[in-house]
């Protein structure tokens, strides 16, 4: 076996660094920060997940300010490095590419621009997320456009779709594939899974993972003896029942064959160790993170002498050009590829066409989703509770009637940064198109009880009743689900919590490029492999749990606590309201007796209305 240098990139010329400019015109330039190097292996992977349309990168956060074009250049340069040393590089994406950013959500139909942009990246293996399946139009666009764009690379081991024209039930994409890597000749069998998702529109069928692995086709594929690596990609948390059962199914036949999992859904940086030959990587969310994984010590093909053992390494790369330049040993002039530049231009032009920079108002101070307690003045939920909902949630036909509004916290997806509130910000904060529904004249104490039940521990709303929705954690953001499931030892800035964060200065393991540079707040991940996963050294950020739902009491004409209220809720959560109403012994047939509140108005519309009314950018004289 060839000894593997820590880094294949010569960084000797890199004792000094120069300023790096972001590619998108309104994005902030990355802040130089101390970095840990990549450790290359025979097989190397780049991984994205839960990008949710953020292909322009983060225009208000320097740490994540690279765009999809920069990532195209990065993958190309990384592939060049791999090839120069006879190694392989594979690019992976594990779904939830849609919903969550103006670039995806604001076009008609949705995704027209992102599908053009996304396909510019060469992706070797990819899968669908749950967000691709909520709406019929989304899964059909996936089937008719994304799957063909990535033909031979898109896998759907447990998803079928009713064909949009023939109506026949067919696999969304190929169930699996077998391929041989170009340089190392590694024989890989790959699958593409989705977790046991049940809230998809009825034009798709998601087979529970535990059933798929009993299918004959799966059993036959796993029986293959000529496999150097099983590659399981999927929109599945790496610490999960689903991945555990796939691991066991493969191990039942192959006691030692390496298995590499890639996953997502919880929006966290995480690495799971299944055994010494099997690991799983999750690479965050929203184009904040490019996951890097390497495997070394593989005995390939006929070279069956097992060497010193397998070595798995992982890095969570902050998505910015400072990191990209460092890891490729290139600079502003030498790093970008023509294709990457073209993609960045396409993103710029798409954002212009969609008028995403149109300003609706100016945010006076940053409001956080989970970096402060949800009752704090700086919480976005306090703002909704105290200001937005009372001011603008009003149905004409119910004029003056008091209302108790219930909004699931997962309806809010991202922080609201001080500065301009643009059309893009509206989609980023709340991309969902759900409207509101309500139940008339509900006794106030029953309405309050419904809220209380929705916020109780999961067992209360366990899916024990027929047709019950899945765990109420899906009411909160996915990050919260990870926290509550107590996933592994994994940790990160957004979910570690004040008691779980480990200051970087206690971490002895970093190798240090630019140790003289200042450390800025960001992800400080602890996973099954330790505390040295993040490429960028950060100071920790606090994280707080939020409830499943928040409320707002809107008093109408009355000034004291009312006897009855309109119980108003986001229509997405109606199945949960139905269940909670039953527990609260509220004798109503919710789906039948509820009605639309504020027709054709979404939470996003209310937020935009309020911002326009109250946060003018005009400087007061
Ligand atoms: C899906 O549901 C709709 C309405 O709820 C129904 O009309 C349609 O037949 C269902 N489709 C399938 C494939 O079950
Ligand atoms: C980038 O690297 C090239 C090759 O090493 C060098 O000639 C050039 O001066 C560098 N440019 C900048 C802006 O540092
Ligand atoms: C980049 O865009 C230019 C202008 O549209 C085009 O001529 C060129 O072929 C593109 N290059 C690549 C690699 O896509
Ligand atoms: C509330 O006040 C408005 C305006 O004063 C009035 O039109 C409406 O009838 C009142 N509603 C109730 C329920 O008292
Ligand atoms: C927001 O603006 C509306 C309309 O001008 C006004 O009625 C309301 O009081 C304002 N809300 C706050 C909290 O300032």
C-alpha cells in the first residue's frame, strides 16, 4: 500500500494568505480563520445534503458565502488532485434540494432556475429527500427533470411514483447501481434510500426501509461477493433505526466488507461509527457544509491481502472560498474553473430575474431561531408571538373575535439577520405555502390545552391511533429532532446546547494552518470520531431547544381573557390538531368543522406584510 500523506496538497507556498473575495456580488468575503487539513485516502468523497435551494450560498454570513459555482470549481480541483495521485473522488448529494430559499421557491413553477444550476455539478451518487415528495408537482419535476439530468447517478431504493402520464407505479429512479472507480478500480455497490417517511403526497409510495431490505432484489444485490465497498447514500439520519437495519442486513452476508453511509435530514454535522469498517457522514444543511470523507487501507480487486486496516477520515468544510483555496492549494486566480464561473454567473442572473434582492424593509436587530431561548427578546418566535401575529393575523369575516393562533416552530426555517429584508429573506425565513385554518368559538381553556398537548413529550402523541401523523417532532425544525433523539455523541454549534459545547481551546487534536488567526463563532462538532471534524476552528455558539409550537392570543375587541376563541392554526399541522383535540376532549370533527382563515394568505405573507408596515428602511429624521 502506498503511504498516504496527510495532505496531497503542497501548502508550502501558503505560509501567508491573501484576502479572498466572495463570488456573488452581495455576499460577504470569507474571514480568514485557522484550518485543519484534509486527510486523503484511496477513495475520497465530497458530500452535500439538505441544500434546500441555497445554491447562491449565504449572502449574510461570511463562513458560508461560497455558491454552487464555487463548489463546481472545488469538486473539479479536488478531482484533479485525486487523479494526479491515482486516487478517486466521488461527489454525493442526499436530497432535500428543494424548498427553503427564494432561488427555488420564488419561480413559477418552483425550481425552474435551481434545476438548471444544480445539474452543472457532476454528482456521482444522489438520492431524494422528503421535501421532494410533499407535493405532487415537486416529485413529478424530480421524476421528469432531475432524475434524467443525473441519469445513472440518481438512486431510489425505496421510492416509487405513479407515472405522470401512464399512471403506472414505477421506481422513481434506479434501485441501486454497481460501478468501478476510475483510478483505484474499487468495485462499489451503491443504494439510495429515504427514511420511513409517511407524509408524502399520494402520487409517491415510500416503502419502509425495513421492508425494502427484505425484497428479493436487495437480497440478491447484497449476495454479490465481488464488492470492495457498499456505498449507502440516503436522506436518512446517520444515527437511525433505518441505517442500523441496512448495516445489519449487509453485515449478515459480509462480516468485513467496508460500508460507507452518507445521510442527512437532521440538518446537523454528524459522523456515526457502525463498526471498524463502517461509518456514516451527515453534512449539515443549507450549503453551510461540504462534507469530506476518505477511506484508506482498502484491499482492492485481486489484491486481497488485508493491510494494516481501514482508516476513515472526515472533515466538515465550511462552505467558503478561504477554505476551498486552502484545501486545493490554489488562489483566486488559479482556483475557479470556467464552468464554475459560468455557474456563478447563472446564479447571479437567476437571482436578478427573480428580483430576489428587492427590499421589503430593514431588520433592526438579528432575531434567532435557536441561538437564544425562545422567550428571549431576540428570538424570532417572540417577535411572531408579540408583534406579527397580533398585528396582522385577522380574518375579515371574524372581525373582532378573539383568536388563539398556533404556529409550529418548524414553519420558521432560519435566522433573520440585521440589515435588509429582501424577497429572498421571506422565502429563507419561511418557505412554506401553507395557509391558515380555524375552529370557531372553542372554549379558551380547551384551546390552551390543545397547545399544551402539542408541546408535550412524544409519547403523548405517539402514532398509536389509526391514521395518526408521525411523531410531533416533525412540527419543529429537523435540528430539534436530532437534539431530542439524543443522536450519538454528535454535537454542533446549532444544536449542542450550552452544556454540550466544547471550547476549541480544549481540543488538542487540530493541525493548524494559520494558528495566528482569530477564531470566529461557528460549528464545533463532536461526533463518533471525536472533536476534530470541522475544517475551521470556531468558538462555540449556544443552542436552545424550542417547543413544537408557539401561540399568540389575539384579543380582538375584548381586553381580558376571552371565554371562547377562534382556534387558528397553520393548515400543515391539521392532523396534529385533530389528534390533540381528541386528547383535549374537544368534541369537534376537526377536518370537517374547520374552515379557511384569511383565504390565500400564508405565514410568509403575514411576515412580509408586517415587515413592510413596520420596518421601513427610511432613516427617521
Ligand atoms: C390521491 O388522493 C386523491 C384525492 O385525495 C385521489 O383523488 C387520488 O385518486 C389518490 N391517488 C392515488 C394514486 O391513490
Ligand atoms: C496565484 O498563484 C499563482 C501560481 O502559484 C501565482 O503566480 C499568483 O501570483 C497567485 N496569485 C495571487 C493573487 O496570489
Ligand atoms: C461558459 O460560458 C460561455 C459563454 O456562455 C460559453 O461560451 C462556454 O462554453 C462556457 N463554458 C463552460 C465550460 O461551460
Ligand atoms: C368588534 O369591533 C368592530 C369594529 O369596532 C365591529 O365591527 C365588530 O362587530 C366587533 N366584533 C365583535 C365580535 O364585537
Ligand atoms: C406595525 O404597523 C401597523 C400598521 O402601521 C401598526 O398598526 C402596528 O401597531 C405596528 N406594530 C408595532 C408593533 O409597532
